[in-house]
């Protein structure tokens, strides 16, 4: 399979299908549009899955590599490859695209072709981010993801969609401009090369490393998002359609966290160690403070959005305690968060489609009329607060173990996420689902249909599979994490200094 361009097929298949949908472009052909969108997402997933049997878990080197000249004058290459750090995110992105197409199957009635096309194109671009091994190619994919998501929020979003779309776009674009400067610096330092793996070996003075690290931090911290540049996320989630929220939480937040693994840590290891206490502090603020903020939310989507910020704070904490248990745990947590947060937003979307309200106070006693939904929603709420035997527990437990190994008090503070997670997740679940039927609107609710049950059932299966048997996930990650930490442990400050 190494000879077949599976990465290119995974990237460009959904994009081509998206362009076909734009060409169809009429709501009169809505049934055809939905079928084409589903076919495109399934074919893209199939190409991603074909890499699974051929992936060598013992190797930290890039696999399924594709390399061709692109802009020869500036040595920009079409250079793709995946390793243990990126492999699962390619599959997660392709899988999430299928979920999003199913989620919008009946809900979206206007501009169906454009809606589905935006998600398919976005899917291909996000996979491109995880596969790119050329700095400029990475930057093009990284920035291009903003356009379809901006359109998704701005066209199919809620009443304040234009404000939320602009805020999302400006925050993420401005954060990325400093990254471009860092990429240009590295290009000249590497003798006119955009090869990311060559950048990993560059000797760089500490002062330059710190500036490079901070430049990358501006882009990746906004994308994660880390406190205090997190304020765009709740607005974007609240206004985005259900599919937009699923992709935003499940995949787009991971682009920033992945950037730390691919750029910040290996390119500027001395700066990463020098600024590690700063990064750990920001991460712990996200875990503790944002967890408290989530507790007081009245809007279900805002609560889960703040929950995502707290969980991603957990991820960045794992990166900067520099041991394999914590880093592997952080990556597992990213994958799990893709399933669990996507499922939480899908559940909120199921309720919103019926009652057109996300306010917790408008619900109560939902289990009386939607028992199947109540059972699935409970599983995801439990996974969101880290219940053992769910995927949410595995990553959090590994990060806490690694954090305690680094510093007991940091590990103790990190563990508070389990308490806050249980508090806001279960309190929301209790008020929405349990109790007597609150009003006539709840009394008239109908349980999940076969399409919704299939979508939530798939997410539930992976949430349980990963929680009960995480070994396949950690096996793929392990070699690349060990190699990354060995690299980060070595100083890159030139000997002459």
C-alpha cells in the first residue's frame, strides 16, 4: 500500500466531491446531493482506513510519504507523511466527516449542496494539516481551513452568526501571522528549505528559539484555544450549526495542539523547557478556572464549549511535563475528546432540532419521552467527566500519572478536572434529562430516529472501545512520542554559544 498515494487520496477525495456538490448546487436535487456527500465522506474514510494495516507501529519515521516539487523557485514541496503523532487524527477527521453528513441529513433544508460541500472541503484541508511535512504546505492547509468554517458559521449559524464568524476568523488569522514570520526565519536558517524534519535538526540560539516558540504559540494557543485567548470559541460554538460544532470540537481544536507536537517542541526544545512553567500555568488555569466557568452556564452548547477548553488545557499540560506517559495521555485525550465532545454536541443538536432551544431551563424530564436518547446522552456525559471504561478516562488518567511523576502538586491540580467535569456534566444532565416532564414541549418530544441512533451509536461504540481497550491507540503513538521526547531532551543551542 506504500506505493498507492493514500494520503493524497484521503485529502483530495472529499475536496473533489465537495467541488462536484458545488457544481450540482441546487436544492431541487437535495436527495442526490446528500447521497453524493455521503459517498464522498465514505470513500475518503475508506482511503484513510486502508493505511491501518500497513502502518508500522515500531517506527517513528514518516510513513506513506509522498514528495514532489511544487514551487521550485522557493523549494516549496508537496511533501506528505504521517507518523504516530498524526496518524489517528487523519482517521478521526475522515470518520467525523461521515458523522457530520449524517447529522445534517434531514436538518439542513436550504443550500444543502453548499453545506455538504463546505464540510467535505474542510475535511480534506484538515487532513492536509496533519499530513504536511513542508512548512509552507502546512501553512496553506492550516489557513485554508478557516474559509469553509467561516462560511459554515456565517451562513447556517444562529442569530449572531456574523459576529461569531468574524470573531473566529480574526482571532485565528491574526494569531497565524506571527507563525508565517517564524516559518520564513526557519526557511532562511535551513538554507532555503521548508522541510519540517530538517527544521527539527537546526541549531538555533536560545533567544531565537524563544521568539520562534512565542510566534508559534500565538497561532496554536488561539486554535486550541488556551486561556486567555479562548473567548472566540463559546461564541463560535453557540452560533454554529450542529455539524459545525462537531467539527470545531472534534478536529479543529486539535490542529493547534498538533502544532505544538510538530513545530514548537521539536524545533525549539530549549525554549519549550525554558517556558514550560509558563505553559503549565496557562494549562492549569484552563483546567481549574474554565471548569468553574462551565459550571454556571445556562446554555448547553456554551457549557460543553467551556468543557472543551478545560479538556484541551489538560492536553497542553501533558505536553509540557515532558514524560512519555503524559504526552501519550495527552494525545489519547485528544482522540477521545474528538469522539466525546462531538457526541455531546450531536446530542444537543438532537434536542435543538426538536425544541429549537439550547437553554437548560427549557428542559427537564426528557428521559420520560426520549429513553434511548437519555441512555446515550448519559454515556457521553459520563465519558466527558472521565468515567473509567470510557475513552475520557484513559487519557486523563495517563496525564495525571505523568503530571504526578513530574510534580505532585501539579498532578493534584490537574486531577481537579475530574471533579469539575463530573460537576458540570452531570448537573447539566440531571436538569435536562431527569425529573418530571417540565412542560408541554418536552411532553411532545419524540425519541431518536434510526438515523440519529446510528450516528450516536457509532460514537458510543468508539467511546467504549477506546475506554475498554486503548492498546491499539497507544501502540501507534508510542514510538513517535519516545522519539519526540528524545529529540526535545537534546539542546539545539549552537556549541559556540
